[in-house]
């Protein structure tokens, strides 16, 4: 429980992709590619000019739990090939998303995806359900990324 009485959501997922870290990180960190592997993301619109850097802002339209969500992420930390952290504060579910990439052997990459946030309003009551649905969605998204990148050989 947080000090505001809501149930914080903290979902951590990871996968090993049989491709070099520079390729995995470069592809996953490009918001323009998000609809290619995030099942729930319908569209992405750069609000600042590419390339990605701390301070970049990107608008997303997604479908999650039967609802259309519109939100803007701001990049708060980006070290190419190592980590990307982005954060949004508006909407019913303020969220922080972090990707990290580590070598997992020759031409293999361990990618982690972490979503942390605190639901507001009605979403606050559904926090545990949201975390379960997010965990399932993250597994599906990472599996789609793995399949997409490993088939590009």
C-alpha cells in the first residue's frame, strides 16, 4: 500500500533473445517500432524530433483491459544499449517503464521490462487485477519482440 491508500503496481518481466544486444536494444528503444511488438499499442506519435534522448516525448494510443488509453511518455533516462526509462503522469494510471539490456552469451541478450505505477480513481481498486493483466501482456509483448527479431536473421 502507498501512503495514498492505493495499491502500487510493480511488474518485472524478462526474456532472452538470440540476437546481439546492440540490435535488440536499438529496435526495442525506438518508439516507432512499439506497435510491431506491443500487442496493445495501436499508434505512436513523436512529439519531439527523433532520435530518442532524455527529454524526448512520445504519444501512444493503446488498448488495455477493453479501454482505449492515450498517454504521453517522457524519456527520463536513456543509455543506448543499456537502459531506457520513460514516465507518464497523466491519465488514470501514471506509469514508469524501464527497459534494460544485458549480454546473455554470444549474440544473446537478456531484456528486462519493468512497469511501475500507482493507479488512480477506479483503477486503484483494480490494482491487483491490473498487475496480473500487465504481467501477461508484458510476457506476450516480449515474446513477440523475440519472435520478430529472431526471424529477421
